[in-house]
């Protein structure tokens, strides 16, 4: 079956530090990959996505590249802000299994200090 | 575009009562909506998939008689927690897929969630 593994948090950084949140996946088909962000007390917001190998998704300074050879989709940002503090979920959606129903990782909490 | 709302955003109820949560797609039609449950500091657990005009498909281990899902129109799905108990307290999140495939067939738009507390 499909699965997503994220690095455990919390990740604690100072403002303007570089961020990496690791995500690896297993899938039987050719999944699309996603990063979602959840701010406290809110639902999930799509942050970025990539639909095929070597695609790079980007949004709001965040980037992630679909690496099929390493089955990874690590999230990066060059300079984090306090407002980036949230929980980040990596997910995949596979057309072969579950008709695009996503599989989520456990989430990684990011805390950014001023 | 692609906004999903949930109502109420939070609810407190007594044990044994039923609670209805609404999920609406505001600016698009959703043939498929999903209901998730999220425990504190954990990931989302898919409870069921609902398609407009048909019965919901529940995930293994989810009691369909306890969590009633109705998807009566292309913009509205409801989740009713029947005879709620404290262990049903959780954060419930819905998502919707655009009938026209906005964002791609694999894209879901999430509601803001409903915090249910059962006393």
C-alpha cells in the first residue's frame, strides 16, 4: 500500500533560518505529491504540489522537488518567518489506488522564534 | 476560488446528543467530499468518502451508524455524530473535489474544521 513518512517534530528554528522538512513515500503507482500547511485551530491549506518526477512545486518561498529515484519530496525554505509556524503535512495521491484519495504523513510541527 | 466552509466551527454538546456538521463548497460544485478526523498532534484519518446522490463509503473501523453522512447536493455534505460520547471529541475536517477538476483530479480543497467537544 501507499505510505508517507515525515521527520518527527517539532522543528524549532530562529527567524531567517533555513528550513528542511524531510518526506519520503512508498507508492505502487505514479502518485502526485503534496505539502499542506495547518495553522493552529484551522483546516489544511494546500501549500504546493508536484505531479511527476523532477517537478518542483513552489509557493510563498517554499519549494519541494519530486525525486522519484529517492522517493522523496522534501520541503525547503531559505528564510523562515515567525508566521510560518504551523504543522506541515506531506501527502500523496495515487490514481491507481483509492481514486486519488490522499495518504497523509503524521505532520511536522514547525516553531519559528523571533 | 475553491473555498470550502464548515459549520459550526466549534460545538460543545452533552453526551448522548447528536451533532450535525455541515460542509459546503462555496464557489464550485463537488461531486466528491471527504470527511476526516484529526486527533491532537496527529495526522488526518479518513473516515468516509461521499459522492453526491449516493451512499457514503466508510473506511474500515468507522461506524456508519454512528457517523451518518449525507451528500444531498453538489455543494453540501453533512456529518451527523449520533449519540455522541466524550471519545467522539475531536477535530473534524471535510474536503471537496471540484466536479470540473479545478486544480487537477487529485486536488482536494479543505474546510477549516469543526472542533467537537462532548461533555
